[in-house]
């Protein structure tokens, strides 16, 4: 993954990690994602000439969903990972890289 992609994913995953108080990815539930989405809606977005706040919000939520899906956590709850069985992964944004 190139540096630009990692930077984009971290823009969504870092705030989620700070907001969600779970120790591991496996502990994350659907309600944690809903709480994060509600929290993000309350945060002020920087004013830019050509910005689209709804698109920014959607992108960040998508980045977190992709991050969680990689570890077998989907919107509906926990699912086994598609590839190898993994040990309990700590909930850190460093896992994106």
C-alpha cells in the first residue's frame, strides 16, 4: 500500500481508535461503529471552498469499515476472517500499514 493510501485510511481509523475504548479489534461491535458515526457528525469540519462534508464523513466511515473487515469484524458483527486465522489484534491504527 502506498503512503498516500495509508494517510487516507489513517484519517478515519485514528479518530475511531481514539473514540472507541476497546482493547482489541475483536471486541468492537456494531454499536461502537454507530457511536463513532454519531460522534463524527458532531465534530466541526474545516471550511473549504470546494468541500463536501457528507463525502468526507462517508469516506472516513468507509475507511474504518474496511479496517475492521480486514480483521473479520463487519457491520453486522463478528465474522471469521477470509484468510488465515489470526490472534486477537490490538485496536491500533498502526495495523493499517
